[in-house]
C-alpha cells in the first residue's frame, strides 16, 4: 500500500505541477495544525497570550540560530 502511494505521488509530481503544489500546501497546513495544537496544549495552556508570544520568540530564535534568511526560504 505504501509503495503504491509513493508511486502515485511520484506520478502526480511529474504530471501536474499545480496539483502537486496543492498537495504540498495541504501537507504544510496539516503540519502547522499539529504543531499549533501541541503548543496550545503544552506551552502555557492557561495563558494563551503568553503562549503566542513565547512561540513567536522561539520561532525567531530558531531561525536566527539556524542562520536562515527569509530570502533563502523562497528559493526552496
């Protein structure tokens, strides 16, 4: 079953780039939803504003530590 799914995804990638982009966007949103749920549940669950501020700060620190530039993200 996994091999068939992998083959279908490879065929999809080759055949229709717009549909492939939609699949990628959906996957990114699903990951974002999962990460957001985890953060909402475990990172200051009774203080949402504090949780949002800490999440934003951690995200910025991670990008700075990883030496990522926003321009590099658009090229991948």
